[in-house]
């Protein structure tokens, strides 16, 4: 795989001008992982070579001259990502699988060229553009019946923008959100910081023992029994309470908690969202921050697979479609990911489950359960970490909070 990054404006420029992009390449470009203000990608050598060919074509054909210079700069930067011994691949070596969207597009282009005569390159390009637009609007079995255009809309991250394919309801009340552990624990954390006027940061940059012990008595913990805190122990570290460190990071990334003069303090924004009347706005902010800014791969020790996080919008729609009633984890995992994302996940088993199922559980099912959006049914061995969920389904809160318009 070849790893590279693009500025978002460069990625958008390519998508805007490259009307002849194959659907898989267009979809792959649509979900880069945000890293340090840029979009990070992992392409196969064949796909990367196809991208370079497209940018080289755009460099030669684009107008005005300023746009050509932009494509030239992008090309020069990307070509440096090729391995030193890389040899350009001939087009025939990357034939798409029969029946795939790319194969159908190629066949349609071949038929167009065989049955029509064109008076100019501009006329040809216009017809090809119309053909690509038409193909992008056709439903595809590999996308659960969605068209490439609909998939791209789902992958756009601006959930709060007008016309977004996914909208978050920020008007939910505290009563409606009573099952959302993340919200309950966040409000507990913020309230305690406000009450204490902040709490000291340890030398390692963590929460101090006194605060950990105090907040541990009030957090909603579904993993550890409450009597854990009665065990004889002189030191309580932040890492001793599962999820506490992650909660603290979530609040910091959301701009609700900051480190200042050796203290963890609640920010002005954090204080403004503490009240019960602001529960819906706080909940939506925590949700966006969790899936946009936290690295979901840090929740487990499995493969990085950045596409899982980048395509979370698609996964959310698949949950709405297929998890309205109880569905087995293995069956659900087969539906949650786009084909390009599923291809990133190694085909190796862990006990009775595939790595795909484990990633689905740790990066999607568990977090959404913490937000009160999914319900898990467990085997007789009990809840995690002692057992795996037998089946999952969405809760009424899922439909109340998330809406889709594709």
C-alpha cells in the first residue's frame, strides 16, 4: 500500500475537475482520514497509479493556467510517494472485476466510442461527463443499493451543514438522553471540575489520584461493578477506571476541558453546556468529536484501517437499515463497511470471530452503545470484557438523534 496525504482543497479540486474518475477511485478519494489538518490515504499501487494518470491528464487539459499549476504541484508532490523501484503499471494490469462499477463504466465508454462520432475533444469530454454522472447515480449492489453519488454524500463530514446527508438532532432533552452513558459521565466530569475550580495535573499529564477516586464513585460504569472501589488500594490512577482517560481526551478535543497553569479546568464553553437545558447540544458535540477527532484505532490493538472511521456515515446508515431488530454481530459486520474498507481489514480469525467483527465491535458497536444508540445482547458468559455480544440493535434514541437524507 502507498500512503500519502492531500490538503482538502487539493482533494476537492481533483474531484471537481476529474469527471472521468472511476467510481472506486472517486469513492476512495472521498474518505481521507484527517491527520494534522490534511487528508491521509492508503492506496494500492494500481489505484495510486490511476490517480497519478488522472492528475497528469488534468495538468495538461485544465484551464486557466493557475489551475494547471495547481495540478502540477499536486502531481510533483504525489510522485515522490512512489517506491524507488516502482515501475509504471500498464492499464491492462488493473482491469476491474467483471460486474464491478468500474467495469460497467468501462464497457459503457467502449460502447459510446464504438457507436458515436465526435467532432471535437470538447464534445467527447462532455459526453463522457454525462455518462459518468449517469453511472454515479445508478444503485450498486456492493453499496447496499446506494449509488456512488449517494455514498459520497454520506462520507462528507460536515454533519451540521445545510443539505448534509446526515443530521444530528441537537434539541433532545436530558430525559431523552438518560441512557447515554457518555453524556452522563461528561456532565459529571464537567460539574466536578466546576465545583472544585479545577484539579491538579500529574507529572505525566494525567488526572490526579484524589480526583480519580472521587469521580469514580459517580461515573456510570457498565463494565466494572461498583464494589471495585471498595478494594483495598492506596493508589488510584486514571487508567484504573476503564474509559476515564478516553473521556478526558474527548472533553479536551471538544474544547470543554483544558490544561492551564498545572490544572485541568472547565472552559467557558464547557461551563455553558453544563446545564440540563443544553444536554442536546452537548450530546451532539460529543458525538461529532468522538467520531471526527478521536482516533478510533486507539480503542483496540487491531489493524489501523483508517477507512473504518472515514466512512462512519455509511456505517450509521447501514445500522439504521439492518439493525432495527436483533442482528448477529458477524452478520452485521458484513454490512457495515464499504468494499474498499472491508479490503483493508485482514482476513484472520480471533477465536470464533473475524477481525472484521472485532473492529465492528470495538470501534462502532461499543462507542454507539456508550452513546445510547445501540443495545447489545450478550451470551451467557456475561457482558464485556467477559463475553461477546450475541446480537445488537438500534435504540429509539438512534432514530430520534440521527436522520438521513441521501
